[in-house]
C-alpha cells in the first residue's frame, strides 16, 4: 500500500489514520507526516472532513487509548468531525475501547483475530456512513443558502 500524501487528504471526504503506539503516543513517522499538513490547516482544507483512528500496542496496557486520543487531538485542530466507533456495536465491548479499534500485537499472538477485524470493519463502515450523511447534509444546507440568497436578490 502506498504511503499517504497531502493530496490524498484533499480528495478524501473521510480520514482514517492508524499507528502503532510508542509510549502512549502515535509514532514519530506519522507525527512527521501530520506536521506537514500545516498549509492545509491554514487554508481550512481539512475542515468538516470526518476522521477516526486506530492503533496497536505490544502489551494489553501499552497506551492504546492515549495514542488514539493524542492522534485525535490533531483532528480537532484541523476542524475535522470525529467519528469514533463508541459502543455502537456489541463487538466493541469485546474489542475493549470506544475510541477506536485496537490490537495487542505482541510476539506469539496472531496478527489479527475476528474481534479486531470486526472492530475495524465496523469503525470504517461507521466512518463511511457518517461521512455520507455529513456531506449530504452540508450540500443540502449550501443549496438552501444559495436559494435564499437568490430570493433576496
């Protein structure tokens, strides 16, 4: 899979970022990429895009929730609309966090299991659903505003 570029952030209506955890934070590589989005932020190019995040850790209490929260902080600054999975699906009770899909990827453990796959699939589907609803609603609002402006003119 190719690495994301700033152009990818422009054409995408929704953003889903994943990162391994490094001491309860996103990796420095992802943070470096995020730091290059300052120009997009300054131009408001990421405002009203939906966003969600997921992570993996080496241990059960390796900082997966703090990593997701730290990553989501960058979305707040850009005016994104956060779409966490919450506990909107019963699988999330097994997955263990309402913030985003997580996986403990320690040595000897399978790369993924049914719970993790179901969790990230639900999160991605929810992102698509909310993205469509937001985009449709904003477009309708723009049409109403244009109609009202023409009526006043």
